[in-house]
């Protein structure tokens, strides 16, 4: 078992900041991975609350409203969709008709897989890797969040790509994934899903765009 794995399982001695920095450099970690490693080593305190934040900052709400014609929504660290615009509801589903438990990004993706949404080659695997990385980082920040723990167990049981990424201790974000969507009125669309972290908030903004001048871009404008 590697030192990194033993550290994650709290079975290794706590390193000094200097050793931790050297380890991160040797492993060529990204900023997200360095932050994750620091939390594992106990050098960053977990959040004071025992669950992900529920209140969407006002500036994030305003940003969402200004994305006129661009399907977009905001997720928390559990990947719960907590706010959305009309274009996102028209493209994916009427989120207001879902219960809070159903309004989870991974559950929605599983629900529509093979019907509304299909992936470009490799995209479903990339999506699962992205979610695994995001939930692993959240699990360190919110170690007592029982709802988050249940979600992780649920996804690991039903999604082999998620389970594989979880076992590999991935925390590297995948900011963009290309997907094919079969919309009931617009037909088949090829779109790019972008995820942008909203610093200091615990939320991320997810947007869907299409290549400029493509039929998919024209279809998105009609939303």
C-alpha cells in the first residue's frame, strides 16, 4: 500500500508542511489534489457545519439569471442541483417537478441515461470520474455528512466507472465533457458540459454550450 493511501486511511504519520509540499511536488499534484492532500494530513480544518451549504450566494444567482439562452444550473458539493435557469429546464427536465432527493446530478444522469442523454465516446466514464473526484473532495471537507456518505455508497454500487475512480482516489477535476442529448423536440444535440467552481462558496456552475455555427448551437438558441 502506498504512503498516499495509508495517509488517506489515517494509517500513516502526519507529515510536516515541508514534507507535504515535497510529496505534492513529487507526485505532480494539481491545486485541487494539493488541497485534498493537505486536508488528509489534517492541515486544513473541516467545515464547521456537518453538511454542504444550502444557501446559494446572491451573486451566483445573478450570474445564473444573466446567462440568457445558455442552459445552466448550480450544484453544491453533493452535486444537488440547487438553482437553475429556464433554458436548463427546457433542455434537460423540469427540475421543479423533482423532489429534493431526485434533484441530484448523478441521479438525474442515471435516470435519463439511454433515453434523453447518451454520451460521446468515453464521456460517460469521464462524467463518472468527475463526480467521483468532486464527491471525494467533499467527503474530506464534510466528514460527518451522512447524506453525502449515502450518495457515495449508492453511486459506487450502481456505477462501475464511479467505483473505479473512487478506488483510485481521484480528486483531479474534469472541467469539460462532450455529450449527445436526444431532446424530445429538438432531436439529437452534441453539446459541451462545462463546470466552473465558484470560489469560496461550495457551489459550482454547470453550463451547456455547442460549437458556434453548428446545428446544435442553433437548436440551443431556440430554447
